[in-house]
C-alpha cells in the first residue's frame, strides 16, 4: 500500500532519556559501526550538540533521529537515520527540512556533512535539498577505508 507522505502526522522534538532506547536501536540497525548509548548521552550533554527525534504520532513510535552540531556559523550534521521499517515515508526529509529551517532562522552560513561514497540513498536525500559535493576525504571511515564525500549547503555568503 502506498504511503501518503504528506498526511503522516509526525512530531519532531529534542531527544530525552525516554527515547534513548529507540534511538540506539535505529542507530544499530542503520550503521555498520553504530554509536552506543553512551555516545548519545554525551551528545545530550554537549552544549553545542542537538539530537532531535521524530515520532509517528499515530503509533507513538520514535522512528527517526538527527544529530547535529552548531559550531560558529556552521551547522554540521553528524548523523541522520530512519528505522528500516519506516524508510521512504518522508521522515529523513522532514528532519532535514526542520534542521534547515532552524539554520536559516539562526542565520547560519553553511550546513555541512560527510557521507560514505557508497551511501547513495543519503546522497540522494541531500541532493534533493540542494547540497553539493565540495570535497572528498580519502579513506575517512576506518572500518573499511571508505572515502567520505563532503557535502555543503550554502545558506548565505
Ligand atoms: C538516508 C536515510 C536517512 C533516508 O531516510 P528516509 O526517511 O528513508 O528518507 P525519505 O523518505 O525522507 O526520503 C526523501 C528522499 O531521499 C531520497 N532517498 C531516500 N532513500 C533513498 C534510497 N534508498 N534510494 C534513493 N533515493 C533515496 C529520495 O529522493 C527520497 O524521496 P522519494 O521517496 O520521494 O523518492 C535512510 O535511508 C537511513 O536511515 N539510512 C541509514 C543511515 C544513513 O545512512 N544515514 C545517513 C548518514 S550520512
């Protein structure tokens, strides 16, 4: 059955301890070298870090999250993931739209991120929001020596 993305009721809010288990599980199911619970707890304690979670308000489930840093005039996205059972329903795009709105409102200059060369799904998502490849970090990911593509969205000069 096709999912009507536009009408899905969702809520984005800062990560609280109540959603930690769900976030750790999404992370575990999404990355080959997943962050452990402690890494998210450390993120929650860093003044410059934000972790936001997206809830499906019909089921009440936390189905996606994003983690980003606010550093000087740049917003750096460290992590964005959707539970495998909830992908292609627009949640990644909702989180990204939310982050970009915040970045524009707070007058950040750029939004930057690194993405694995093989991660075409994420690259497609970022390109939809007009991120452009601006560089490459050779063998950035230590687990398999994979290159990182550096992508940037310039919000102002
Ligand atoms: C990348 C990821 C976050 C996308 O989340 P999502 O909730 O499925 O994304 P959306 O449904 O909002 O997709 C928005 C658009 O992104 C693109 N996209 C998303 N997944 C895609 C895929 N598998 N293949 C091609 N394009 C894709 C499409 O343009 C899509 O729009 P469409 O569905 O109308 O075609 C998700 O695949 C994921 O969690 N991957 C594992 C973790 C990861 O790699 N994170 C990125 C780290 S840099």
